[in-house]
């Protein structure tokens, strides 16, 4: 009886060891690898954002990316941008009755990306495209000027990062908010700029 019990214990030990090796192999790999060109992203808690009032998950990978601008002052640095984002989130939640700040991501003039609702969560940026779209907003007003080179490059890197991490479809469509809703966003100058980017969809 003792040898049989010992055999059972050895079998269990072997299974545990094999499971440990499997878990270690997965952990050592790159299950959701961070692409080399992923831009720096400040999480919502880092800029002082409040929790969402309701979470609505999206089916990934996401098919559309919608570009906007915030029509606020521009900002560089965490303190200045955080103040703008906190005020924006408060307005969206308290005045517009949204669950959260409306955009998935926002980009400062220094090229820092700020998490809004983030990947995989529905925002409130573009009617008809919130469930299957990621809204990216440049912080500022870009009717008659472009965002900084750093901000534009951060947006491109964020898009590439999203594809590599499986958040965005490899054949995602890039559009401007003004193409599908009644808005001037993202501003005419920025609108013309993004028409030169890969994945641009001229007739959504």
C-alpha cells in the first residue's frame, strides 16, 4: 500500500513540475509583447482621473480609429495636461452624463500619451463608432495648425503598438470625427494631415 501511495505522490509531483515549466515558459515569452515603438503612456490613475461610472467592453481587435482634437489649450508635462484632463473628465461625467472621459487616448504636445478609457473599453467620442472604434484626441485646437511632431509621432506609434498587441485590427480603418458626425474635429489642418497616414479611409 505504501509503494502505491508513494507512486501517486510522485505522479502528482511530476504534474506540478510540468505545470510549473509550462507557466514559466508562457511567462518568459511575450504574450502581449510591448512593441519597441510603443509610446510612453500615463495611466488614468497617474493623471488623477476618477474611476469610470460604467464599463462597457469592446470586442477586439478594434476595426476603426477615430481622430479628434479637444479644442482646449495645448499642454506639455504631466501637471499641465493632468489639469486639462481632470477638468475634461469632470465635464464629460457631470455635465454630459458620460461614464468617463470620452476618448480612449489623448496626446500632449510633448508626445506623452494619456490613457482615457484605454484599450478595449467603449468611449463616447463618435456616435456610431464607440462600440467598434478607438478614439484618439490631440490635446489642443488644430483648425489652423498641426500638433507638434512629437505628438504626431506618438499617435503613429500608438497605432502601431495597438496592432502589435492585438488591440487594433491589422487592417483597421483610420477616419476623422468630422467624416461621420456633425463636428469640426479634429480641425481642418489636422484632418488634412491624417489623410496621408496609412489605413486612411476616405469614405467610411
